């Protein structure tokens, strides 16, 4: 199947938009930390610390990190686009799945580096949900809504229990909002599989991050949004295979 030139244009535009979003949200979180009174760090103190640092080297290092991030995001989107195009061609389904993967990619990376899922990204997911309902009304929306209420309610109850018992939550509220949106978007079997698989890979994945990355070595927090992105990305790309498994085993 010939790879359409329009797909390359879509990938290029998506890569630029994704990287702009990542720059915005990562920078926003960085500013939040700098201004946080609990850290006792101010802009003036930071500037004094870096007065003697070679600015040219900093610019080179920053440019290199931006380039690596841009190329990594572009490569991921290219691979995803090839897989989706080979499956459904250039269609509404392709655009729908590719857009959702783009959103989840940004959410996953932001959560990985900041351990936060901004509300603005959840709102973007909700806008995506509304748009796909306008163009392709699902006959399972009521079931999905009930499932969302039950799952979100369950996680909230677990958090209330653990907060009372241990003084801390078991799962971040940003993660709960993300799971709630995904259970609205996906049919129930795929939602359950995605949540289950996210939890399955999160534990070994977190300890792997502790082993290879010093930033996570002494952190009790898990970038669960990143693992949710990973799991649901597999479900989006191989949706037919997962649905076949669900029907085969009567899920």
C-alpha cells in the first residue's frame, strides 16, 4: 500500500504541535516548582547560582535535548502512522486514533517528567470525546458513562481509605481523571483491559525506572499516566486483536 504524502504532512504537523505542547507544559511545571514557597527558591537565587555557568554550553545542551525530544516524538508518530495506515488507510478512523495517540503521548511524557497530569490536557481529551461523538455517535455511551462513574468512584473510595489509614493517596487524582476519560472513550472491555494492563506494567516498570534513572530512585511516586499511555497506545494500535480476544473469551 503506497504511503500517502498527506500522511507525512499530518505526521509533521502533529510532531510540531506535540513538541510545542510538551515545551509549554514542561516549562509551566518548572516555573511552578521555582515559585513554590516550600522549595525556598526564587528566580534571583537561581540566576545567581548560574552566573558563572557557560551560557553557550547551556544553549547547546538545551538545543540538543529539544532535538532529541523532537526526533523521538516524530519517530514514534511515524511508526504509529505506518501501522494505522496499513490497517485502516487514510480515513476518519485513522485520524481519530492518531489524534488520540497524540494526546496520550503528550500526557504520558508530561507525567513522566513532572509526575502531574495538567487539567488542560484532560479538557483536551474531553473535547476529543465530544467531537468523536458528534461525528460517530456510539451506542455504548450510556454503558461507558456508567462504567466511568463506577471505576472513578472505586478509585476515589480507595484514595479516601488510604488517606485515612496512611495519610497519602494510592493513585493520583490526575490519573483518576485520565482513567475516567478513557473509560468514556473506549468500550468497556477495552477500558478494563487497558486499566488492568497499565497496573500490570506499572509496578515492574517503576522499579526499572528506579534502577536506570536517579530521579526516580528515591521517589515514592509512580508516573502512572505514562504507563496508562503505553497500555492504551497498544490497545489503539492493535484494537482488532484485543477485541477478538474479548469475544473469544466472552469478556
